[in-house]
C-alpha cells in the first residue's frame, strides 16, 4: 500500500470519528450547573384549602414538586434549572421565568394567583447564605398604602416590600413596625428572633374577621442550603 493511500485512509478515519454525535461520546459531559437557579415557595394566602406543595419541572433532584412554606412550616431554597418553568397548584397551571445564578421566591396568594420575587444574586451568595435577613409582604391590600420600618440595632425606615435586609446574627431580635403611609399612624409592631442561615418573610394580613384595624404578622422562615 502506497504512502498516498495510507494518508487518505487516515484522513477518512479522522473525519468519521469527528462526525460522531456528542451524546455517543462518553468523554463529553454537559454540566448543567451553569444554568442553575434557586427557588423557594411561600403561602401568603388566607385560603385554608391551598395545597401544601406545587408541581414544577427542572428540579436538580428526583422530585417534581416543592413544598410550600407557611407560618410554622419553613421553606427551603431548591436548586432548579433556569429558564421557563411550568408550575401546577391544584388545578391551576402557569409558567415562571428564572434567570441563572439567582435566588427567587414564588409567593402564592391563592390557588390561581402567584407572584415571583427576586431575592438575591449568587454573586453575593456568601453573605446571603450566612447572614440573617428579613423582609415584609402584605396580603389582601395595596402595599403602597403602608410604610414598614425594621429595627435591629438601629431603625431602618420605609423598607420596600420584598427587599431582604441583612443584619448581624449577634444583634438578636428584629422588630417590624407597620404604619399607615397617609396618616403616619402606627398600625402594628412585633418582634421576632434572628437565626444564622435563615431568611424571614413577615407576611402581614388585616384581621377583618375580628377587627379591620388589627393587623397580624406571620413570620415564614426560609432556609438557604
């Protein structure tokens, strides 16, 4: 066999192996971690018949659901593929869009009413994971009617809804104060304990069954793994 023929056969063999599909080559591994996000789900509803879990695709585990956190029932941030995710709550179906390398919370206001909140970026995940943080949410009312202050070692005034405020764990407790924005009247005040590696969403509801002027504060703990 001449050298020319050998060279032609060698080139053909290289071309053949170069055309082998990537998924048939055991040495090629697609790492999905670059497209990962983290999601937590909270029940901020007055609906007592709300399911205790939602079905969702894209989780980095064998599960196809996330438990819904509520007062007395903490919620964990679950790793999930970024992109458009399909959710099912009972008979309600919807989609949410998650961007990679971000923490999110899905607030469930009712069987067919949800809202996605951005919590933090992976860029500051070390601080987000370790430090206690608090935020507020209000159900059944317009948040623009209210002003909320947080008090730890000092008073932080007029905190926007959904914004986590971090503070040192050695400060102990934090206090949430709710005001009527128009009149400045103090509508409610409560103190809660702070713990390392936990976030607390204080869900505020007007207690219309007892007194329209009374507000209840429901702390929901979220754990970062």
